[in-house]
C-alpha cells in the first residue's frame, strides 16, 4: 500500500465502488476489504427469513449463533459461540446452553439468554422459508415457548424425541439459528411481525461486523464492531459489490480496485493465474447444481421422461469446457465431504438412451420453460441442455432472470424446469436429504417452500420415512449407510437431475490472507482477514 492510498483513505469507499477508466490505478486501503460477487439473490437480512447464498454471507458476519465455526479451522466442526458450553439430558432430548457473559448487540444492549430463546421462538412463529430447519424438531408456534426456554443465564432446547446431539447442534449453526436483539426488534414491530419488516434492511446482531448499507443488486457495506467479544476485526470496512460479469470482475482485480473476485469464469481464471500479485484458491463448496422437473406437469411426471433428462446432460463435456476447474460431476444430493456422501455417477450423455426412454413414455415432442438465473455458467448449462433436448423433439424455452425473480417463481411452483444450485444450511447430511428427498405434505396449502421436493410438487413417498429414520439414528456408521441407500434410490426415481458440485476459484490479491469462503458447510467469514 503506498502513501497516496493512505492519503485517499477518506475517499476510499467511493474509489472502491466506482471502477472507471481514465488511467486511475488504485489499491484498496490496508484496513478495507472489497469483494466482487454476485449478490442479486438477496431478498432480506432477517435471519428468520433469509435463505439465499449472498444473504447468508452477510448474516454470517453480522450475527452470532449459540454455536458456530472457526473460519480458519472448519474441520473442527461446531464450536462454542454465544453459548460457552452445553449439557445434554439423560434422555437425550434436552440441551441446556450456558450463555457467554458480557456480550453486547450492535445496539449496545446485552446479549441475554432471553434474546437467544426469543430469537429461536421468533423464527418458528414467523414460519418463513427456512423455518423447517427448526420445526423438524417438533417445534410449532403453539408449543415453542414451552420447548425453548430461558432461565437466568441458560437456554434449554427440548426436542420432540431423541436425535443425535450433533444433528441438533449442526442445525443451530444455520442462518436461522442467529440470535437477534429482542429489545431493538420489538421497538420496530409492526402488526405483530416481531420486527420482520424492519429487519429486512437493518441489523440486530452481535457479530464482528455491523451493517452500514445494503443496496439491492448493487452492494453491501459492513463496518467492524469494536465491541465484538472475539476482538475487533482487522478489516474496519467490508464492501461486497454486485458485479455480474466475469470480465468486469477480472478488470477490477487487475486494477487493484477490489481485493478478491468470486465469480471469474475458467477463461478469466486462466488469464490471471501467474499474474504477479494475484493468487487463486480452489475451494470445494457444498453447492450442488441441479435441474428440478415440476411434477405438476403431466409429461415431466412420467418416470421415463424424468430419467431421459438425466441422459440429456453433457456432464463431461461441460465439466471439461466452460465449467473447467469450477465444477466437478456429482450426481448425488449429498456434497462430497459430508457423512454418507457417495461418488457414484451412473448417468452419461446418451441421446439414444434418452430417445428410447421418451418413446417408452409415448412422448415424441414437448415444450417446457426453463428458469435460469442470470449467471454466465448457468445460461451456458441451459443452452447445452437446450441443444441436446432439441435432438429428441423437446423444445426448451429459457427464461433468464435475477436470482430473486427465478427463486420467487420456483418457490411458487410456476416453472416447468428450474436450473438451480443448492447449498447446505448446516454440516449434517439431513440438510440435503431433508429437502431433496423429504416432503411430508405435498399439498399446495402446505407451502413448504424450503423443501425442494415440495417446490417441484414431488411426493418422495417411502424416502420421506427413510429420511425421518436417518435423523434419529445415533450410530454414526449405520446412519452413514442409511444416507448411501437413500441416495441410491433417489438417483433412480427422483425428478431431480443432479449434475455438478462447485469448486469455487477465488482470485485475490496475493497479500490478502484469512478469507474463508466457508468450505462445504457455511458462509464466507471476513473477520480473520489480514493484508
């Protein structure tokens, strides 16, 4: 960092946010982190409602949970966070957490056991999209105040039956497990919403960063929290800019206007590799790219048609070309590294096999709408699939929209086919089994939008019961085999076409250290970053 940069530190925010021509070459200040990323999927900053990748990254830094992760040692699993310790009852149904003393919310209010209990109760009562992560333990708006209680400096959580303790704790690391400021939110309550409308664009956390601003599809700005119990972060300000185009992200990185680019395509990654001052990190993420075939469409509901689509994907061709280095073939719902994950990929690109299956279904021609987020690699996947489908008489009309637009229609069951990505919500196999292969109520009235099986109107039948049994199994090896068996059945019968697991290639300033993207289990963390 040179003297001119320090001199311009007061104007650094504007410089970082506006990368224009004119021969101005800048570096970000030593206490500021600027990242280019696609963040157009963000819909809210209320952790009881947020269920998108970019929103999860923000809340990972602005809120804290009872248990969390060390961003520099993710393999260690969940660790104490706002709870400094916990005990499990003899019957295995109640976990009692002792709160860390002296922690404050960004408002200055103390973080109390009452806040922790109320935050979890609130998430159940609001019953937004991610609520199933908590309600799967038997919590309902009617009983949650009896099942989650504060007593002095402790919080007790009692589940409806015995589960593996690790399963419960893993769920509490999810975004919906964030502890928020009860006093502040009740000051902003409107029509009994417990502050939901206000929190959509504001901050009520106690994490290492405070929210300064969120400009949808433009930027998020965070400021370090001096009273964070873990110590104030070295990066006093974090700016995440929405930059959709890979070429633009690369230009900004090469100019020094950003510290890290998260969405460079393989061509641009190759272009920056070997460049002096730029490093590239390969991070295996938990994100799975898939197709969801809407079972309300009578043609897509035919078993042979569902299987035909699994042979219309040019897995190897895409992996080795425009997805090279950034996705690996993965035809199962559990990401590699998870308990019970498998590496069986039985489907190959086979036009003749697809045509044969369609003939068995009596389908000679059909037209479907495919919803695709406006991201280069997704559009290219859709176009590849479109070309393959045309060879067997199927017309795919591609609808491109923002993340929010496509997700809204997907959750409303409006799309024939959704080309989507799914990232785990907590580091337990049920995080994916419990949404891809679980749907206890397929009715429209159920509105189980957090379940992918529900979004495509699929009743997994016996798989739902098998998923329920797996979460109650306390023997680790037996449980792992149960998930292997569930995935084997899922591959053959489901209307999901599982395609790829993401390898995120982070291009960054070589001097930047400690930026954790969360691996396969959680969101990005900024508070250990140094330059």
